[in-house]
C-alpha cells in the first residue's frame, strides 16, 4: 500500500520567497509541497508565472529542497471563453513539475453552459497530461456550481471521467454557506468522489472567518480526518492561509505584511502533528 501523501500548501507562506518556503517545509518534515496560485490568497500573478523558464525554476527548487509535488492549486472560473486556453497552460505547468492533481474552482452558476463545453475539452487535455482536475468548492458566498458536497458529487458523476474529481475543502464552506451546521459531515460526504482534500480550520468572529491551527476551529477536523484515515491513500494538503481572513461578506482580506516565518512554522508544525496522528502516519 502506497504511503499517504501529506503536502503543505504554499498559501501559508504568502509573501515569502519560494526558496524560503521550500526550505521551511522540508525542515518541518513535509515531503511534498503544493504550489498555490490563487487570486486573493497570494501575491498577484499572471500567466507569465507558468512559462517554461518558471517551470524549470520550480523543478530545480523542488529538487534542491528534496521535496516533491503531488498537487498544485491554480483556481480559475472554468466558465469563461478563454478558460480552456488558460487552464491548459496551467495543467501543462503542473504536470511538468510532478503534480498528479490540479485544483481549481468550477464556475459561477451563470456560466454553466460555457463551463460544460469547456470541461469536455479540458478533460481530453487532462488525460494527455495524465493529471486529475480537482474541482474545489469556493468560500466567497457566491452562487457556484459547487456550493456544497452534493453539488460537487452530482457534477463529477455526471461527467463520469477519471480525470475529473473533487478537491473538497470543508473550511471554505464555513464562509461560503454560513448556515451549514455540519461542515465536517459535508466534507466527509465528498470523500468518495475526491482525488485530494485540503485540510484547514477556521474560527468565526464578528469580523469574519479567521484561519487557525487544525483542530482549533469550527470545522470538526478530527471527524473529517478520522473518515479520511479509513481511505487507504487519499492525499491531503495542509492549507493555512494565515495572512488573510474572510470578512462578513466572505471576501478575502490580506494583511499588509507577511506573517513572520516563525509564526507560520509554529502553526504548521502543530497542524502537521494533528494530521499525522489522525491519519496514523508513521513519519
């Protein structure tokens, strides 16, 4: 049985260099790093982040750090006219640096027709790249094609492709659908159709939703992780975007300054310990 992959997302390291993030992740004991290209979560970027030269830089940096890449987050709305072209470039980049899963949002419900046309082409190209598209539920309160696990399950089952699965994130649902009473239960429901899962936790205050150490928030990560532990090899990634929170309108708000590296490492170390213990990980 293959050992379960536990990655760390690049999101916690927002504002720090790639090399600093990779060195930190390796020092903490992670074996896999998930690059994160998420508008609103990380430093601004454009498609020049996915050029062949950047691809080679990432491959070199990963190799130097001793880390591998199993998943990459690169969220876009797949319902725009140019989404196929944009996402094809990102799939090529992800596959070239070793990723087997690329996470993205689906689309706003108003763009459903274009999304469905686009996905047919995207899945043919995903097969050529041998990479799974992991649809992730958003956290911004909008009306998406995936607002809850049931939405995602229905969408994935409808296409019936081994290259289209879920990358469900139960913590996103906290701000996306604040009336959801059982966040962990929703996340557990998504697991059979998931190729990967983001693990993070969140506290709710009068100012919005603030990300915190895994196990210290309202998601119910212990239950979710216990369910994941029963699945032999579902890969997960610890994603703690400590630099931002979501306001009461569920919009991301980034702090002006990066979170100190020592603070990031303390939070990740505690969270990794919780995840490993829950998943009976032997490292």
